[in-house]
C-alpha cells in the first residue's frame, strides 16, 4: 500500500487516517476501469510490500531523469521520473493533470468547469542487458478515453542500431514524442500539435532508432513502419480534413486499415549549447481502397512533414520551443472542399524564469512567465466556385504564469485569447479562456 | 522571538495576497473574455418569449442543424451537396457560391421530366469511390444560393388569405406588377396548416427561390434528402440508389430542426433612427420597391406564443414575379414560370457579408456582388423600379443603399 502514500501529502494522509479511511478506499472512489487497474497495482505491489518491512523508507526509490546526459526529444519516453520498488524489476511512473477553467466564445459562456484531463501510468523494465521495455497507459477526461499509447520493446545492437517493436509513438514533430503535461507550462496542448498533427499518435509496428555522439553534438534518427490512419481523415464529424480523426480506430493495433504500412521517420540534431533541430516525415495510404480482393477506390495517401526546434539558454532561464507542420492529404476532387488537401500550423513557446529560489521549503522553486503563439490553417486552397481563399483557420495567444515548486510539478495560470474563422472567412469567433491547473509526475 | 514571528506573518500575508489576487481574477473572469456582439449584429438566436421547454427544443434543433455533420457511416450521400445543414447556412445567414445548389428540369410547367434521372437537384459531390451526378442531356438548370434561415417561423404563419390578397395575377391595378402564388401538389406526409387555402388539390407554397416548398417541414425534409443524401420516414428514398432505405435521421431530429427554424428570431434592423436610413426607406417606397418587397406582414395563430399573431417586417410578398429575360434560367418548379422568382425577404440583407465570406452574393444564384448590381439586374415586373433607381441622384441612391444595409 505504501506506493500510494507516496503521492499524497503527509497532512492528507493523516486526515484520511483520522477519518478512518485507507488510501486505497479513497482511491477506489473512482470509476470502474480505474478501479480495476488500481486493484491490479495494489495486488502487485502489495505482495512485495508484505514481504518487506512496512516502515522501510528506502523501499521505494525515485529514479530521476539523468539531466547530465545530452538528450533528444526522441528520448522523452525514457527520460521521466520513475519509482522502483524493492527488487521489483519494474519501475513505475506517471503523471496527472487537472485544471479549472472559465471560457466564453463571443460572450456566450459555459461558466466554470473543473477538468481532470489526464492520468497516465508508465511501466518500464530492463529485461536484460540492452533489452528494455516501456509502456504508457493514459486515461483522458477521467475514464472517457483510455489509450495504450506506448508498449514497446527496445533491443540495442549498437548505439546506432536499436530495434523497437510494439506500440510506439510515431515521431511526427517533437510534441508527439515529448508531450507529458508536467513538462509544459500551458494547460492546453498546442493547437497545431493536436489538430494538424495528431498528438498523441501511436501505432503498432517495428523500426530502428539510434544516436551518434560527438563532443557537444548528438545526432539521432528514427525510422518505423507501422499501421496507419484510416478513412476518418476525410470522413469525420469535425467536417474538415483531420489526421486526429484518422487515428481514432479501435482496430488499429490489430490490422492496418489500408493493408499497407505507414512510414514515420525523424532526424534530429542537438548541440548542447545551441539546442535541438528535428525534421520528421510520415506518409502512408489511409483509406480502405481494397476489401476482399475488390478494389473500392484508388489508394489515397496522407503525408505530414514537421520541423521542430528547442533551446534552453541563460543557464536554463530561457526556454524556447517551436514546431511547424504541414500536411498533405489526397482528397478526391469530387468530394467536398470542406476537406482540404493541405494544412499547416505551428506554435512557439517562450518561457522565462523570473524567480528561482527557495520558497516554502522547496529549494529550487521557479516562477516562470511565458507566452505561446499558435496558428493552424486547416484548409489551404481556393474555392473552385469563386477563386476566393478558403479560410478555416485559428490563431491564439496564450500568456502564462507557472510556478514549479520542483521540476516535476507545475502549477499554471493561463489566459487564452483565440480567434477562429470558418471555411468562408466570415467574421471570426472570439474565445477567451482562463485556466488554472496543475500537472505533476508522481 | 518577535522577528521570526513577524517574518512568518509576513510570509502568510504574502500567500493570502496571492490567493486574494487569484480570487479577484476568477470573479472578474467575465470581464476578461470576449463580450457578446449586439443582438442586431447577429442572425442566430431564438425569438424572444420562448418558454423554458421551447428553448430546450430550440437548443436540440440548433445542435442538429449546426453541429451534426454526416459521414458515410451516418448516411451521407453517397452523392450530396453538403455534409451538414450548417455548412450552407453559416450563422444562419445566406449561403456562399461554394454551397450553391443546382436544380435541373425543363422550361415548361408540366412537371419535371427528369425525375428518373436524379432531378430536381444535382448532387455535385460524392463519397470517395462514387461519381457525382451529372446534368442529363436536354435538361435546363438553375443555381440557387442558400437563403438565410432567420424569421422563417413568422413567414410560415402568414395566412394564405393574406398572400392571395397581395396577388394581382392580371395586374388589375395597372402598376405593372402581377404577383402570383405558386400552387403545387404537396407530399402526403404534410398536413394542412391552419389558414391554408387549396385549389384543385394544390396548395400555396412559399419557401425556396421559386416558392417550391409548402412549409418548413417540407423544406427541411427536402434539404436532408437532396442536399445531404439523408433519408427520413418522410422521404425514405435514397438519392443515389433511388431505393427506400431505413431512416438515416430520426423523426425527432427532423422535428427539432423544424422547431429551430420556426423559432429563430427575425433579423433586427440597425440604425433605425438614422435620418439617412429613414430617407432611404422613403426612397424605397417611392420607386416602387415596396410593391413586391412588402415591409409588413402578420402571422396567424400559433401554439408558440412568441410567434402568434405578430406583426413583422420581412420585405417580401411571398409571391412569384416575372423578373425578365436576364434572370430567366429556363428552369421551373411547380407553377412558376422560368422567369418567375419568389420575392426574397430583404430582412438581414445588411448582415449577408457576415455569412458570405465578407462580400455579397445576391439574387437567386449569387451573381450580384453588390446591392446596387442586384437592383440593376431587376427586369420584368421590376423593370420600372430599376429605371427609377437609375434615375435617382447619387445622394438618393446612397441613402437607399444605406437603408437596405440597415435591414
């Protein structure tokens, strides 16, 4: 049971004890799927707990990410804090994020909402020398959406040649690989990273990745063949071309919708003093063009290309991350122009640390100020009927204040101002959102 | 001893101030988010005076009309014009050439001879793997820009007697204007409305560019079927196969959408007290525009109190008028001749650019891109008003246009 006390404050623990509740009783007040997984964890760790001294404070060890090593975004899946329990060969980690928000669009408000956005669990294991396993299960909006985002095995033959197989993050852009909530000072994920590129996209497949180190430089690559998107890219209720819609296929871990593999690849280069630049490329046939041997349609491809850059300067007091992506989708000319053949979007986050000192006992607490600028154009093109520009775009500016008592926990206050044009370019809808929330690894 | 205590109190005070600031921020949220545009700047929104229960139905209809996007899985097509109602009526306003409909048939009024070839409406888009419809050889066609939806419930409640009172088929008053209603047979699923007058089994239709639809249920069922390729219990035939299918939209949803259309507010005129707008209104009457674009009509009884026995200002007589050879596309519906068009309501005209991508697309097919162009394309029964408009001084033209933009 001790594993659960770790993420609770002492005072909350004592309060619950006074109320005669165990942590597991409190924890079990959540919904059924969550309860099932929690039960499994309790049993798993409970067995090991029982075999060890209950009061052994050294029993649970936190494994912090190795910040000394030069890392790439592609390392993000392993570059997380984990807990190890005794001699258990599995390390566990995760994060959760919740917030409240007040939003209004053109003066019409849904007033206040509390949102429990994500609860994510990681399990990693070193199976043997040079053989690793990692998995990530994510619960979004409580238990509304449960996704197995990562469950892959890595075998290292050489630092330049690692075989990865299983369910993996397709390396489309940097955000898709490095999306954990506590790493970001913004409550919302970037618009372009979630609606132009489909973060978080994971698929089943195999491929290679590797890195080459030289002094202050590191070059990495990834190249995977996985299952791909499906017809929902151009047949969805978003009424626009959407890679995001095309990833929502419950059968995607079982079979490829098109019967053809999708290629995802990325090359990234990082200099310790300058930063990291990555270029990624994904392409594949998304539609069910053939079934039972009968050809139903021509093969239609979806391609995404993205460039990302991140840098940390002035002794980590200034952090800049940016990503831009363009998408090409083969939409039939006889289909609706609401579904565009090209999209692009991007974002830039600029974060500055204005205070870094001991606060309330936290030795290296940080107060950050930041700004996100983001844009997405969902339909690049012109109307056949008029030659006029097709709009369907959105931009937003998001100032933020973030307090990080420790590096793995962030309290963040955001204000989002957003304007969105419809397909025709009519006067935009204006949205304002005030958000306050937290995100933390545990 | 006191110093550490004071420091502790100071720290606590700082936390309290922080939380107080956060509290102030949260309670002032309303001031930090975009405000509601003026009511007269928007076409959407319910008519005033709906009960809570009626507002709930309005919201259901609103969601179905504006948010429900059809896909292949939910019945779209297989050939279609648009994927949702809202695609053609952004903000409940007039449509854009992108979603302009094409209808085809022949020039005479003997009934559409191309029904077995997909008439009357062309589905010019198709799901992947399917081929859109083509206009068959020998057919004539016309393009129809989607109209604004606002105030339709008021128009539906104008009595047939009132419409007939405005008609002058033989131009008895000699003003050159001879509006006629479009008498048509209507589908079996439609029930006679109150205040309906029938003639030889035909009914006065009032919705659509050629007044081809009897009421909003008729209009809605047709739009689901012909625009989106969605079948219902009312219109069970699939536009692609021509075969009856299971309903792809429920009767409840159709009824909700009809209620939504019935209870959308009427457009609100802006700058009514502006002297130039008032002068423009007088010019509008003086040059004869008001002879067809009737300013004021009244509704009959309705079970919805907010619509019952109300005076409203749509600027239409709901009658067909010969608009001359320039607007004759050689296509007809019901008893309407090829050059005849139902007088379009002018209310909401000034807000059209807000739903048409920032510019005007006026007349039945959007061929006029300014109000002045639209006036100058009036012929036939409106020729005289057109000539009078062209003879106006620039100042008079300006105030007239200002008036029209205030609607």
